[in-house]
C-alpha cells in the first residue's frame, strides 16, 4: 500500500441525525485500497454510527459514500455486501450449536438441487482459511471454539460473501496478547491479498502497531488524520479527548484485615457433569482488588455466576462478610451488599428498550431511591439517574432516554454508576472497561481506586492484562476451571501473565508467584 493507491472508500461530508442528537456531522474519511485504516475516538464520538452507515444499517441525512471511486446508495446491509463491504461486530453473531460451516454459509448456502452442497461449502471455507492462515475447521462446533477462533469464523463469513472491504469493530476487545498477535498476522495476510480493513479500536498502542493510517473522530466529526509511524499514543489520546493517556496503576495498598468475600473449595458442574469450576478457593479482603486472569471459557464466568447465586454449587461455600450466603438467592445477596458489573452489558446488565431511569432500578428494585413502600418511586429513580449521569459523565439527553440510544461506553458508565451507588461491600467487576474509550476508561479506573480506598472488596475479571496488573493487589490465574497460580502483580509482565493463562509456563511460576494450589492452605489468595 502506498499513498498513491486508489481510494477504496471515501466519505464526503456525511451527516447522520437522530431525534435530539447529531451523531455524525460533516464526516470526511478517505481509506486507500489494501491498507489497514484505524478509526479512533471517544465513546459517543460517532464511530459506530459512521460504520453502520457505511454498512447500510443507517442512511445518511447528508453527504456522499463512494466505493472504488463510484458513489453508491446503501439502503441495507445487503446493498453493502453487494458492494463488497463486510462488517464484523464487537459482539459476535454466531449460533453456538451450529458448525463453523453452517454459520459461515447461513443465508448464502450453496445448493445441489434442494439440498445444501456441503462439499462445495467445505471446499470454499477451507480455501478461505488456507489463503488467510485462519486455521479453522469447517466441521467444528462453534461452542467448542475459543474467542480468537470465533473471530476468525466471523471474518470468514464476510469473506465468503465476497467482501473486499472489512469493517472490524473493536476486534481485540476480548483477546489475550497471543490472540492479538495472531489476529494482526491474519490482517497482514488480508492486506497482502489486496483487501482493505477499517479497524475501530480504543487501544491506541495496538492501533499504532497495526494501522497504516488513522482518522480521529471527536464529538461526531473528524478532527484530523495521523500517521502511526510518527504519532505517539499520548498524542492520539490528546486528539481524541484532550487529555493524556491514562494508566491503571494503583499506588498504595489499602488492604484491610477483614474479609469481604471468602470462596472455599467451590465446584460447579455443567449439565453433563463436567466440572466448569473445580475446587476453587480465594479470599478478597476489604480494600483489596483480586484479579482473576484467564483466557475466556476457562471458568471465570461460571465462577462469577456461583458467587452471584446464579448457578448452584456442587461443593464448597461462598461467604460474604461474616455470612455464609451459599444457599441465599441472588436478590438476597444483592440486598446484602453484593454489586455486579456484568461481562455482557446487553445480555446481563440492561434492558436496551427501557429508559435510563428504569435501567437504574434494575437489581435495586427493593431499595431506595428506586422504591417508596411497595411501589417503584419514579421521581426518585429519575432524580438519582440524573445524579449518576452528572457524576459518571453519562452523555444522554435525559433519564427518559432509551438505553439503546447510548454508545457502548455511556451504557457501561451508567451500569458502573448504578452498581457503585448502593455503597456495596463487594463488587464483582467483569470486564468493567470493555469497549470504552480512554476517557471513560480513566474515569472507571479512578472510581474503582476510590472505592477500594474506602474499603470496598473487588473481584476484577478482565481481558486487558495491563488493567489486571495495574489495578490488582493480587492475581489468580484460572485454567480449565482451576486456579493454577497466584501471582504478585508488581513482579509480572503481560506476556508472562499471558503464558500462565494459556498453560505455556508448564507449571512454573512467575516472579512473585506461588505454586498452583497454594491458596488453599492459607484460605485464599495472598494479599
């Protein structure tokens, strides 16, 4: 790719309005053929809206869209696909109980008479996999795949449909460093074949590593372009939000003697009897952040469910403060001071079609200010939602705005504000900054640090290894449902932590680590 390469995509003065808000205003974007072009900006800056417009999910109110130098009108994603544009969304759209082949061809099935031509579909998928070094098996069940493989299946889906321009929305949000490197190698293969990639990300170091050029969007309009070879992450952050790049580093210890949470020998089974969580023990003290590291699918989600009371225990116990809550309902645990930032805000944290104040009530419908006597207190809930919007910088017209109208980062800040508002004693924070910009990320980090200093115990689960290392007082690594190591975050690098997560360290421990199983003798993760 050179600066003289023809333009694959050009947007001229694109404007998109929604009731009460201008999401995009006079956007200009130029993406050259055969390059990886990154788009960065705050949550709510208009990146997703712009890409959905390019993918035919929205129609612009003003402006022009040109593909390969020709102006086109996109009325639907089908029009975009016909124009050679494909999009891989941040939240994968795969059917877990289907094979890779069935997911890839869904809606575009090759036929032999009335039947699906599986041989032809398999041939084409293997051809795509081999051409771009994806290494995917057409006959594998999607539910058996890791996150990185699922992402490659999503990319294969759009390539199968003939896409020459790929839009990737936050593609590294759920990947560990080794998987990020594999993705970037795949993108290099795509480039070599002449494909064009538009890459949306909040991870500025990754943007600088993979992108050939960068466009920065702020508050709905383009504010400039940047060359990743000469622009630092700090300079990009300043272009995005007008401030320096934040770090998650925690300064002084605030760990107290009292235990906020004690998980003892907890085991959770799948319906078929497999151990999803296998004899896990750890302790979280007041004022302590215990990070749980692990490649997704190794039992972290099931462990969270067990602590929340969403899955039954086969063995072991969960103690919140001085109370054994193992037999308590989720509601009773919540009322006793257990707060929860879920890993999937859409599935577990919000009602997208409901208003912000109604989402403020969720999980707190028996407590002030959400109720007055036996009834929901709408006035109190609205007033407290307005307070959360001010204090947590949730950008929306009013508490009556539907949650679906907010960007992902603003949805996340609302959830964080809701969960921190009841003065909890323990917070489970699962991927608390997933999909948020550097400004929102810094705000959430500071809120967690403040709450920790005030004595809140925190269980932190994150795919951002810098976040885990920077915020945690101690780290536990989960692999295949077990805690395989406990680590001192002051003495480990992201690469070393990633090695433990994938089992690559072969039972050895990193600096500051204790051997697998050592937590049980002392009753928990050392602090």
